[in-house]
C-alpha cells in the first residue's frame, strides 16, 4: 500500500475501507440511495459508463441498484468490489468507484470511478483511482485496465492522471467500442516511490 492510502478491514464482515488524504472509500449501504442518486441519476455520468447503465430515475430504483451491488459483491474475489466515495473531512458522499472483472472471461480487472458533477475538476477521481490501484496491487494483482467510451475526454484524462497508459481500442469488452488504458504494478510502484533525498 502506498503512503497516501491505507486499507483497513472492518471486524467481522471483512469489508475494506480505503482512506486517502481527502477521501474515504467504503462499502455501499442501501441508505446511501438519496446521495447516490446525485451521481447515478444524471445523464452526465451514466451515458459514459460501460457497461451501459440507465440513469436511475428515483431513490427507490437507486436503492434497488445498491442492493444488487451489495448482493453481487458477495461473489466477487478480492480485490474486486464497489465503494462509495466520501469526502474525508465532511463525510459527504460524492461518488462511487469499483474494481471489477471485465467480460468476457473475467480475467482482466477494470478500475472505474464516477463523481457527482459538482465535484468534477478537483482531482478527486484520480485520487480515488490511485487508491484503488494501490489496494489492488497490494492484493497481488499485476495489472489493471480502465475502459473509456470514445469522446469521454474527462474519463480519458482521469485514467492518465491515475498513471494509466492508452493501449488501443477494442470491442472485446461489453460489446462496445472502447478505449483501453492499462496500469502495471511496477509502473505504479515506481510512480509512488519516494524521490532521492537531497
């Protein structure tokens, strides 16, 4: 784990919390539905997601989606999972992030992040992405991928800010034409290593 993020397991339920200088990534709860709707209830976010996701129309549908994420998370093998993103200082829920197996074979792992529009442009998505990458690499993963829809310039810029390299376009994942970014463990560790002491 890097010096900027630490992972802690909650006692009893093995849920992972990831803490960064400005953020706390923690498991989703169904009572997050109202705050989560500010993220997943807008076309600004959902139109860029892969796989495609319908904008959530109300709190009840958001609650059902969170419940399905929780149920599906039980079957995921660590370090895969979904996290709510909170501001560390205030506890305000501002987005979501995930490490998930990519189809069709579930061998490659995808890292993803989404923020409510008022929190764009502050570097929070990149901070969350780097924290998740640190968590995944500390768990033994060798490489991570981000898949970005064409014309999603903001998503592509965030992937680069996380330290990922563009490796091409493919239709392999989700039956969509997507730009693929990759981050390898060695590259991540080199980018987070302390510099020489003067």
